[in-house]
């Protein structure tokens, strides 16, 4: 079959590599793709993920059998609905289900209504009522822009002054644009964070292996929040007991709640969890695969990804025996110095051929492109996701860091403590 992937980051590269392994995929296309994805798929860099008409025309021209929509913006914007209306088979939730990620106020209200454990919260539609409520609120408090904000619309405020400034930043100065029209103020939770991605077919949910992301730019979790600087899987803190609890109290209830609301969810739900002393609580939902979680999760999946994708679309996920290797993986992001604030692009990347033919090592491209001379150059803040598998997390971590030395580009930057927490276990 012919498959078109929508997106162009490390997550989409990892998805493309998994699909390339499928016995059922003949040709892969990707819009817009990147220089790494171009090694396994035919890319169309001139089309953006929000250019729905062009995507439909491209899918028609290539006569694709299935479109896999990976990023949040087109999902929240209804690309799945548009493609389905044109007769395409699509993986990814419809607009009325992607709201699970697209509106934090929606997801918090859903969790409250269906008693899914999460932090206590309030929703505000104007800055005055938010400021008034804050006067008597416990600190720290977490302020979140309601809409999509590239994972950056969350402010942890330690004092009333910081919180007031946060309300101004989100609701008045519109730092995160329209995403800040509505504000969610949340109780501050403490504990270990873990990400669990799960396949969903509208009624059945099959969680994948766990992962943990490192969101801050600097070592020791210092510096600004980013899209993710590295990841490891599985999380040793996500025990079988916690998994059993989450399946019963979080995963299945979420899928059932969406169905009960007439918003049947098909695709992947990303459960961002905090393992608190009161048990696991949902920090956030995403309506898609995570980045860079996908890079460390899919490379350990034993199933043919297309079998699972089909089962999600057809509502037959209960027949899939989802299996992961008893291995571990670590992904270290190589970024451009200055990310996420300001950085340069266009530097040549060398050493990529060192990954060729090396089993258990992956160089997923996040921000790269081919320049006019055919060289691979940096094209984003996050450039590469150097990923390795090992029999233990420790081994995977050593291999991933070893491989970060194989590639070079000017102003290469990385964290040195990805997965370090695992050494405490
Ligand atoms: P989110 O985009 O909602 O996942 O938030 C981004 C990050 O902010 C999370 O990964 C957590 O580290 C942190 N965070 C979000 N909500 C809370 C909360 N209620 N308590 C403590 N930290 C939080
Ligand atoms: N790694 C977090 C996300 O994909 O939103």
C-alpha cells in the first residue's frame, strides 16, 4: 500500500522508519518531511501541514491508500475530517476528538465530569476574574493557556506576583496568541513524570511502553521549557501496579468519556502523568504521538505498525496483541545552541553515514533539509534525535551518548543528563 505521513520532525521520521519495516507498505510519502525522512519516503517540502487543500490534491495525485496525520495543529484544525470527506482512509482523531489536546479547559472539565484523577483547577475567560481568584489561591500555582502553544503555554508560578504577571502574559499580552483567550489555573503537583502513549480505536485502548521526556533546555532541568531535549523508555518508575491502576482509572475511562460525549477518539492518546503520593494524575492529554517519546517507543514495538493502525481505524484493536521488546531506548536531542530562544540554521551536518547499517542506532532528523547543493543542513532548533537501544537503560544511554559524537554541525548543543535519573533506581 501507499501511505502519506503528515509532519516533518523526529516523530514523523520514527513513524516513517517503522512503516518502512512493514511488510504491507510499498511506498511512503511525507508532507513536508525533512532530509532524514527523505531517505525512506518521497517528501514534498513545499506543502505545509496546514495547507489542507494542497494535501488533499497531493494525496489524490499519489493515489495514497492511507494518510497518517501526526502533528497537533492539523489534527486540531480538522485535517482528518477534510481528508475523510474526500474519501481517504485516515489515521488520527477527528476535530471533535482532537479537542482533548486542543483545549485544556475541555480536557479538565471532562476529567472532572468522569472522575479521572487530575490536579484541582479553575477555568477563567477574563483576566479580572483570574486575578481576583489568585488573591486567595495556594502557591505555587500552574497557569496554562487553554489552546495549543507548542508545549510552551504552561507557567509554574511560585508567588502571587509571578502568577499575576503570568495572567498578563497569557491573557493580556497574548504571549501564546489566541491559545490564551481562556486560562486554566491548576494545583501544583509533585512527583515523577511519565508519558504513556496509547492506541485507541474509539472503544478499546492499548497502552504502549512508558517513556520519560526531558523538557527543560539545560542540564539538571534548568533553563526554559522546550519541545523536548531527550527521552528514555521504559520508565523504571512506571511499575506494573501503577500500570494496572492507570488502565482502570485513567486510560479506559478517558476513552469511554470521549465516546459518551459523542466524540469517539481514534488514533493515539498521549497521557502525560504525574506519579504523586496520592497516585497517578493526568497532567495533560495530547491527541497524537509525542515527540521525542515516539523515537524511543516505536523502535521497541514488535508489531507491524500498519496492523495496529488499521485496527484503530476499523475498531478492531481488541484483536491486537500489542507487544514491546524487553529492551530499553534512549534519545538525546542534538539542538542548535540558543534553542528554544534564538538560534541559527543552515549549518552542514556531517557524519550521518556513520549510522548506516548499524543496528540499534538511529539518527532521527527533527530539523534538517537538503540545501541547493544537496548537502544536509540544520533547519530548526531541534536538529537530530540520536537514539539507541540496549538491553538495559544504562546500556542504551551509553550507546546513545557514544553516537552523539559521530555527527557534527556548528553550534551543536545537547543535554548531558538524559536518562540520568535511571541511575538512581
Ligand atoms: P503540559 O504541557 O500541561 O504537560 O505542561 C508542561 C509541563 O509543566 C509538564 O510536563 C510538567 O512538568 C509541568 N506541569 C504541568 N502541569 C503541572 C501541575 N499541575 N503541577 C506541576 N507541574 C505541572
Ligand atoms: N514530548 C511532549 C510532546 O510531544 O508534547
